[in-house]
C-alpha cells in the first residue's frame, strides 16, 4: 500500500513539474464512532471516503487518494492568457484538457500559428 501511494505521489509531482504549476491539498484522516466501533475515513465535498480509495473529480480536475495519512488531492495547472500579448485565441477546458479555440467562435479550433507562445508550454 505504501509503495502504491508513493508511486502515486511521485507521479503527481512529475505531472506538476511537467505542466509547470498546479495545487495540492491534504487533509488528515477523520475518526467517527459507528455502532460502538471507531471508523476512519477521508472527507471530500460532503462525502466520506474509505482509506485505500482514489478518484478523479472532473468538476475541479483533481486527482485524489485517501489512505491512512488522510486525503491528498492534486490539481494540474491551468494555462492563463498573457494580457500584454492579445491573441485571437483563448484556452477552454473540456474534461480537464486544455483546448485552444477562436475567441470569436469557441466551436472553431485555433490554428497552431495563432496559439500564443506561452500556450505551448507543457504541451
């Protein structure tokens, strides 16, 4: 178990370094008495998760895992536009994946030559 958690954490750190940003959140394991027995769990968005569980929250683009140390969640970085260099394109996120589209029509993909240089970082 400890090895798989270490691999997950190292993978998330590598993803963080590769994408150049992101955020991490940790909360301790919680305890509750249920029918006279002590039960440990992690809390996430009003849910109680059992230790040794992992999940991906598509709403926040967070990878999370619950183990005996508590809940650990990692959110990948988001590409931001540079206000000093206006572009005809903007980035939107579809299923947590960045997608460059035209500002005038979000249904149209942005041609590669119009994607700002900073937008290519981490691709």
